[in-house]
C-alpha cells in the first residue's frame, strides 16, 4: 500500500506569465495528512502499466497523470517498461487544488525508483516536472517555498501544531481556466508576505500565519465569479472561522489550535469536509 497525501497552499503569488505560457509563482506549500491509497503490484517481468481507479470520472488512458509518470520513468532510461498493476482508491477530492493527482504521480515515481534505482533524486525531480508542475514538490513531500513553475524547492522548518479542516464544495475548478483569468485581471492582486508565512510556521504562530495567507488564484476567481465569494462567506459564517482557498480550488481550509471545529452547520451545506493535520512523516507505505 502507498498512502499518497495532499497539500495546501499557505501563500500563492503569481509573479508573471512567461513566454512559454507557464506562470512564474512564489508559494509556500505544506503536505497534509489526508491520503489516496495506491495498491501496487510489481510482476517482475517486462510489460506495461495496468491502471484501475475507484473514481470512474478519472481517465485511465494516456491522459492519466499516473500513467504519464510511469511512461516517463521508463522511457527516459534504457530499461524496458515493467509489468506493474496500480489500483488507485481516490479519497482526495477531484478539482480541489489539493494536488491529489500530482501526489499520485510523485509517489509512483518514488516507488518505481525505490525498486529500479534508475535516477538520482535530482534527476527524478526533473522527470517529475515533465509530469506536472506540482509533482516535484511531492517527490520531497516536505513544507517548502516553491518558486519558478514548481521546479525550485526550498525546504522550510514547519512547527505548526494547529489542526486543519478541509472543506470542498460540490463544484470543482479547472486549473487551466483559473490561470487564464490572469491576463485580464492581474492588476491590484494582493501579494502574500512569503517570508512572514515562513517565519510563522517556524515559530508555530497561527495568529501571524492567518494574517499573511494570500492566494492570487482565489482573488482571480472572485473577480470572475462573485457567487464563489458568496459561497466562501457562507462557509465562514457556518464554521465561524476564516477559511482560505488551496491552489486553484475549489477546496478551502481552516485552522484550529485546539481542534474543536464546530462543523454542525456544515452538515447542512452541500460540502465534503475532513479534519486532518500537517504531514509529519514524509513517505507513507
């Protein structure tokens, strides 16, 4: 069994759009202990990936990010593809901004490299970047400041002890669509104070952390869709806590020092929610 966790963004600044179409980012990302489960079987012979997924909405063809990771792992080497079966039991919500798919891909790359040892960690991160922008982060799977398009990773000290609540509305968000809003709405975006966030995590200072969390993508969504802002306000009223969007959404998160989240009013909303914590162990098997 492989337990493939998700992440949240504690700060996400879009710096610019590059000529190649990618966006330069400055982010603080934190792994969270809420997981998909991957059942992995290596047949010990040449062959291909047999992929099964519990969620029928997720494709299993070449569009699947796990398959893309598997293909790139072997095709960048002189080692022929090996017959492997993966059953992906999805628990992390789809189109949530939690990096579930990127995590699945990264953990498969790590598992393959544990067995076949074809690449150094640095080489594996380069392959991961070809799979997806968030995949290198999950190769390390530690709290980090992440810049560039996701390839520059600076691990940071994180002593945050607060519990976390993930809140996912029914609607999902397309990452590509959200980033497309940037061109016409990039003015007046409030930027996260990244260094203050890093300092707050090191000092386990939740008050300072909450003052500094900002997400450029959340602001872009609100500029295009006021109903999503209204939804956030409704959820904050129901929870009686400030909530924040992770990545491109649509999942929000909240913090609580004593873990006493009053979720009774959330039960009346059409949302998924999950209590969790920051991930301490960085590679679950």
